[in-house]
């Protein structure tokens, strides 16, 4: 279980979030949604260390997460930020190998088990065919999966990604979502920031709705829909369509 | 991808390094044959074994080789290793392919402090490398500070480097005006030269460069992580502040040590890493040794050519390097970007 207790977060010297309380249960998919600039990314950056937690505590199963050493943290929780800036000239396999960094040290080099995990991660992310290709020559969708492959190689219980589907075409978005669904089936706890509300509704066990740097609600999709919270926050209407198996959502 | 490609490149570079090393020992105002070089290098052993029956065994060529050429060739090798690997590190920690000991002002910083050492502590052998290290460290820190106070962008880092660099150049020129009797030849110091180096100037910098380079090889993995961007490096569990700072100290030692005996050699630190990126890819584990080998080759060869082209007159190695390196780098920049290589 991941738990924020009265957490305040600053980026640089600017306080961005204050007194956040939040609980994420194990083996679920939680998504964070909210208008641009509402603090979604900051909420997750508190975990990665790129923003500073100024007060409050973050617990993972009664462990004070922020008091752990960086490598220990990385073994417990992987965070994939939005990929911006220059893309390194690395093969997909080399990129994935970086995911094993938290487990390596001066004395411990990558062994057969590490390479098994690396291969497995590339399979799960569907990039095995691109293993020797350079990341900067790949299309956006495959590149995103290559980075996810690195994240999976971290083999952490908590798998967190900031807008992993943004800027991708629909098939690539589906690929990415299905990778994280598989992670849940493998027993991991997944937290994603998503911009597509319909996607969030169909994939999540819990949705955290944020607005103006505050958490408005954190509940199951069904409960949020019943109370029209998402519709109020975004000023939209949500239509539901059902067939035999699934429910589909349309935001208008 | 052929796995052995970097290996082949390393073999070729190593052979080239040995060949250039021997060539550099042969040529100069007096040409010395390879046989005499072997005699000069290993003559001592022979002399000891054949007892003391021939006191005049040390010939003129032996003296030239041992006390003039050998230190000078080693100086070229060390300068190449130091500057090229400092360039790799600076490009890595600043995440900026334009960074190099010269472009961001680290060299000027070291140079300014070397001038101070000459001014206030003339004749002290330890002072030059130590001051050079302090100078390059202070400069790098100042640039980091400026960039962090600003928007931390790549442009800001380079602009901060240019600003600090010109500030320090002004300092160098001021000292030059104030003290015309300073014990080094300012012009050759500013372009970089290996003339007149003797072994005594080399011991401390050599130890510094070798140790810093070895430690650097252990930090290659961390350097690779920084290339992924700070956020990813952090979420993979790298302590980026400690890593950056350690790498910063190492690059300052490398660049500072070189400046202390060779002056403000430009170009090596910028272009050698770039050429090596094309040869072996961006993996620092390969990039660092490759840059060290190529850097050594480049400086030794340029120095040897400087001694040969207008013999018996000498051209400072800095001038030769700029003449060779500049156009070659242009060619690399303009060449089609295709055929990227991987480090798989």
C-alpha cells in the first residue's frame, strides 16, 4: 500500500502542493486525471525525488519511503517521467539494461538473472524485435515502449508513469495501456497520469481527480460517475455505451 | 550489429598510438633512428648488465631521447588523454554536446590560476598543477552556479561558460601586462605548446591524470545514466548530485593537470569525444578509453608534425591541432548524418 500523509511538495523553491492525503491499494491501477497545471505530475515527482517533499510522510507498507536510499527506492518503485528533450543514441537493449541499475554496484555486475529480466521486459513491452535499434530512430509509440521496457526491468512492486500515452496514436496508446494492464495481472501496483478521461475510466480501479493543486476526489470510476464529479471538474459530459463485455465512455 | 566492432577500433587505435609514439621519438630538429631509440630507452638495462667497462656509453641521441623527447612525447600522450576524457565528462554532466574544457572556460580558469602561480610562487613545481586544478574547479563550479541560478538550459551553460571564459582571459591578459618578466612564454602558453617540457614538470600532473582517469572508468555507468536525463537517472536510483560533483572534480583534475604543463590546448576536448561517439557510440565505458587513445594519438601526432613541418623551427602543438582539427571537424559536421552507430 502506498500512502501520502499530509504531504507538501515544492519544485525548485516554489511550493506546489500542500497537505495531500492519498492511499493507493496494492495490485490496482490508479489513474490521476485533472486539467493541465493541476499538479498531477508534481504529485508523482514527490516519489521520484525531482520535487522535494517539504512536510508530511510517504509510506510504502509502513516504511518511510523517502528515508530510503535512492537505489532501495528504485527497487521498490519505478517512475517513468514524460520523455522530452534529446533522445540518447542507445539501442533498445542498452536502454533496458539501465533498468537494472538499482540492483548493480561496484561489486555486483549484471548476471544471467539480470539478462533474463531484461529479455523478459523487452518481451512484455513488445520491443524485442527492436532490441538492436537505436532509440532515437524509432517512432514515438515504439520509443515509448522502449522506455517502458527499461522501467519494467527495474522490476519494482510499484510501477508509475507520467502521461505514458500522450502524443501517441490510438493503436500505440492501446499497446501502452495493455502493457500496464499486464503489470497489474503480474501483481504490480500501477499508477498512471492520463489525459484521456475515457481511457482512465475504462482502465482504472481508482481515479484521483485533481484540480487547482488539490485532490478533489479519489474513488472508483463507477462512484465518480454516479456523483458527476469528473463532469463538474472538467465541465464536460460523459456518455456510456455498453455491449456484452465492455463499457465504453465518450466525453463531450 | 557486429559485437566486435569497438574491439577492432580499439586495436587499430592502440597500434596507431604505439606507432605515433615511436615516430614522435624519432623526428625533430635531429632525426634519430629507431635503433638508437631502443638503445636510449633500454640502454640502461644493458649498461647495468655489462658492468661499468664503458663510461661513455650514453650517446648524444640517448640524452636527447631521455631528457627531451621522451618527456615531451609523454606530455603529448597525457594531454590527449586528460583533455579528451575531461571533454567526455563535461559533455556528460552538462548533458551538452558543445561542452568541452575549452568551450566552457575550464581551460581559461586553469590558465589564469597557473599565471597566478607563476606570478606569486615562481619556481615551485607543485604550485602549477595544484593551482591549475583549483582554477578549473572554481571555473566549473562558477559555471554550474550561473546556470543553476538561471534557467539551467543548455544555452545558459554555454553562455555562462563564454562569459566566465572571457572574464578570465581578461585576467590572463592583465597579468601579462603587469608582469612582462613572467617565467613562461605567454603566446605559446595561450595556444598550447609542449616545447621545453622536462620530466620534473610532469610527475605530479601525470599521477593526477592517471588516477583521475582510472576512477573515471569506474564512474562510466553513472555517466551513461546522466545521459538519460536527470529525472530518469534519479528514478533509477542514481544520486545525481553526488555523481555530478564527483565527475566535476575528476574533470577539473584532468583539465587542470594538462593546462599546468601544456597551456591552453583547445580542440582536443571538444572534437575527440565527438569523433569517438561516431566510432564506438555513446556508451561511456567504450567512449572514455576510445577518447583517451584517440586524444593521445592526436596530440602526439600534432606535436610531432609541429616539429617536422618547418624544421628546424617549431610550431606549437596548439596551432597544428587547430589547423588539422578545425577542417576535419567541419567535415564531420557536414557529413551526412546517416549510419548512426549503436553501442549494443
